[in-house]
């Protein structure tokens, strides 16, 4: 077995910390964009009024600034949010280098313990978010996504620091690449939908206040309607659910190869199945039982909280066959 490349491991740790700081800057910029949303809205409304006047139309009192397909009316120029996205992309590049360097230093895939899983998960969440930004303007959810990524990076670097090392024998299998990579990607999609569901709850309440003629948080005018958020969350959750189903199946096949049984009632296996059940219930209730609106949003959030519990509390405090967190005993 090749020795660990200590120099690459050092650079991996260094760039991981730098990436966390850059992500924090992006989070602050997204938060500033939220705080200055009133000025952005006034500018957009002024642009729409000028366009209406040029076309000989009467300007409406309340114009929808974003449609059901999450496309913005007007040019959607938001300088602070644009800088936040650019900084986030820089953080992603530094982070991706750190993750790849760690894998090269250990001569294996970089997700053999809880530290590596969380840092790889964070870079995939950022990757998914930036990829969606190419097609859809999701700057409105940037504060939520970057906030979670910063929390994951802080938890990994300060709460679960693990030196670069070789894999434990049960993890030395091709199924590690298949099982864990799909699980991390599914988790990244579930993270995005959880953020959208949280915004859906806020938007639903704001729409109710607006209908009653009450003042609402101005930033929410730059957020798609609660219905649009729900529809997009449902679509993305459906894709992520298929990935999670594959994760559970691949895990069972790996368990049979490693321990001689497809199912061992290990705590992590049970919670992975609980997550599957929650999202299956969400999709079924949303599609056939008319569970729309806040009930669907809460069920999506509950599913994500189960994922957080599975990868933090279960990994840390519940010993079992999957105790590979890499934490000191």
C-alpha cells in the first residue's frame, strides 16, 4: 500500500480552510443582497414602468418580478448577488482542489470518514447549486445554500478533523465509490430542495399577508411564488429519491459482500431506510393525496432533517457496522 503523500495532505487541509473562509464571504454577500432587496425592487419596478410607458401601457401597482418558471422580469441585475456568485465559484475551485488533493494524497477516493464525507458533500452541494444557476436564476436561495455549506465546512474542519490515512478494510471495495458517490449527490439535491421548501413556507406566509393588505418582507418579492417553489422542489426531490433508492440497494449489495447479509438492522441502515420512507411518503402524498402547500414543504424539510441526523448523530453516537466516522475513541 502506497504511503500517504504528506505534502499533498498539508495543501489539502490548507485549501480546505481557505475555501471555508471564501464561502463565508459569499454567505455575507448573499446576506447583504437580501438586506438591500428593497433598492433592487425599486430599480426593477422603475425599469418596468419605463418599459410600460414606452409601449403605451399603464404601469401596474404590483408587478410580479419573477414568474412560475423562476425567470425574472426585467434584466434582473443584482451586483452584490453577482459578486457573491463569483466568490462562491472561487470557493468551489479551492474546495474542489482540496478534495482532489486529499484523495491523491491517500491514493483513494476522498470519502472514507465523516470529515471527508462532509467536505465532499459540501463541494457537491456547491457544484449542484452553481450548475442550476447556469439554467435558472437561483440567487434568491444563495444565503441558505452558502450558510449550510459554511456550517458543514466548520463542522468538518473543527468538529471532525481527521488526518489523511488509508481506508479501513471493510471500505476497501469498489462499492464505496458507487454507493457513497450517489448518496452524496442525492444529499446535495435534497439540501437544495430543503432550502427551497423553507423559502416556500416563508413565501406562503408572505402571500397570505399580502392578500390581507399587510406589509411583507421585501426580499420575498425577488423569490418565486410558493407554488413555483413547491413544484420545483417536487421535481428535484423525485430525481434525488431515485438516487437514494439506488443508494439503499447498492448498500444492501455491499453489505452482503462484506458481512454475508443484505440487511443487518444496523442503525445507519435503519435510518437510511427511514429517509427513504419519508421521501417516498412525500412523493406519494404530493402526487396522489393532494398534500400540497405547507404540508408538502414540511414533509420535505423533515426528510432533510432525517438526513442531517443520520450523518451527524448516528455517525457520532451510535456504534455499529457503519462506524467509520474516523473520530477518536
